C-alpha cells in the first residue's frame, strides 16, 4: 500500500470519524435521539465517501475498507456499546463503496 493511500485514509477517517462528530455533539442543543440519528447518517455517508474517493482516485485495494474499519475501532471508547452499530454501518458502506469503485474502473 502506498504511503499516500495510508495517509489519505488516516487523515480522512480522523477528521470525519472523530473531529466533526465530536464537535457536532459538543455544539448540538437538540434532543439526543435526533443527534444519534444524524450521527448514524454522517458515519454512513462518510465511510462510503472516504472509501469511494480513496479507492477510485488513489489506489484500489481491499485493504482500504479494512483499514477504514480498523481506524474506526476507537469509537468503542467514545460511544461504548452503541459503537457496534456505527461500526457495522461503517463496514457495510465501506465495502459497498469499494464494490462500486471497482465497477467504475
């Protein structure tokens, strides 16, 4: 795997999996059920977008969705047991995006 690919995955996942959702939770004033639904949508979209962008424009290997999933494992320390749902969403959408990128190329 190229260094550029690893750096791209690491930067995108750290920004979109950790920084943006935690800032959203800090400044969100609504109910917690709406915040949870918004976070589920954000994690689904960003896992799809990260995998599709990296595998289409930089390098297409099976390690991209796997590495994206591995980098999402620290979510268990943030969200405890509800991170299992987020991790499953990340896995599903990452592999869907990887399959879609293989159809495009």
